[in-house]
C-alpha cells in the first residue's frame, strides 16, 4: 500500500522494539524512545544516531 507523499506512518516504541533485529538494537531503542510517543522511522533513525554520537561521561 503506497503512502501519501509527505505523510509518514507513525509507530509506538513497542513496535520498534519488537521489530529490532538484535538485542543491542532493542536496548538502544528502549533507552532512546519514550513509551507515550509515536515515531516515524526517520525520527527513530535520527534519535539513535544522535544518541550514538553523544560523549561518554
């Protein structure tokens, strides 16, 4: 099914966690995403990339 241009489908945190390919990816999603928000795939990709770039304290 084709999506409308400019309109991205949003998903819950649990949907992304369930779709994760491995435990490392699941763990990162658990840390980065909020339970009460919905995200597009682009949002999640950007959040994960930002998280990975953070300096370790």
